[in-house]
């Protein structure tokens, strides 16, 4: 673990610490919300350890608190967590193999993926992913436990503005990646606009899935950019096959004329 920690620079260490702190603060809000909604103290802690996905957990608690069925709440949570599919496709080299893979998949979340993608090479991506993922695994249920304990004292933690910390930290993490490619920036803007436009009409967590349309936009744009390149490649004269036969035919004709 020490060698993995030394792989990263001080700035990345500070970023991971900030992420874990922000996650813990949101966990406090989550735990307090669950307890004040009538759920037992242990529920947000257990969900935090076993699910480790804040958006789906908030949605689960909210649907049941509003009178929905546990099955509907679970299905909604699974739908929100569908964003982990493109996450896994974007970082297949850092999740691990063998017995480490189930743990690596479990600690996959918005923060660990964002930190991993911000690193320049595989070794740093692996270090950032695992340190932040395990850090969130401790910070999220830990914050939920604290929130559950103080939920009766501060029943509405949203008045403290804790919810703004988490998106602010994520924005700081993704900004460097947006500078790398114009396609990435356009895809992010497309997904952000789609998410904001759908937010008034969809339940919490669902606009995140709508934002994934930015990935489709980026894939289509790259496909259009690659099409002219394929056309140029098809227009390149071939050196073998018929071209060689034509040259041989020309040479034979010259010998016959001679």
C-alpha cells in the first residue's frame, strides 16, 4: 500500500483527501435524511457499505419514504447505477484481476473513476483508483453513521450547503480532462446540457443517465472524423497485386518492342 501511495504526487494526494472529505460530508446528509425519514439507524450504514453509490441510495431512500415499494426503489437504484457500465469500459486496466477484481468493481464510483482518468499513465491510474476507491469505502458509510447519529439534532442538513461540496470537487477533477481534447469538451457540454434540461422532469439520479448521451455524441463525432481517413486510405495506390502485374506487363511489352 505504501508503494502505491508513493506513486502519486502531492497534488493527487490532496485531491483524494478532498474527495473523501466531500464524500463524508454528503454521507452525513444522507444518514441524517434516512433517519429523519423514519428508517432505522443501521440502514444507511449497511447500504453505504454494500452498495457504495450515493445517488442510488438517496433515490432508494426517497422512493420508499414517499410511499413507493422496495422493488421499485431497488429497480430505480439499479437504473441509476447503469452509469458504471461505461465507467468500467473506460478503465479496464485499473480494476484488477483475480481476487482483486470483485473488490475493484465494488469501489468503482464517480470519484475513483474521475481521479483515475486524470492520471497520465497506468501505474498512476491504478494508484489513484484504488486509494480513492478504498477511501470512499471508508468515508461514505462513516459519514452516514455520523449523520444518522446527529439526525435528530440537525434534521435538515441541506441548510448547511453540504450538497454543494460534492459536485464542486468533481468539477475540479474533470476540468483537466476537458482541456485535453475538443471532442471530450463537446461531449461533456452536450451531456451537461441534456442533464440540466431533463432535471426538472426526472427524479433524482436520472439526469446523470441522460448525461451519458454525451458519450454517444462523442462516439458519433469520432466516427465522422474517421470516415475521411478511411476514404483517403482506400484511394492510396496499392503496391502489390494488380499494380505489380501491370508493371510486369509493361516491362514485357518493352522487351517485345525492343
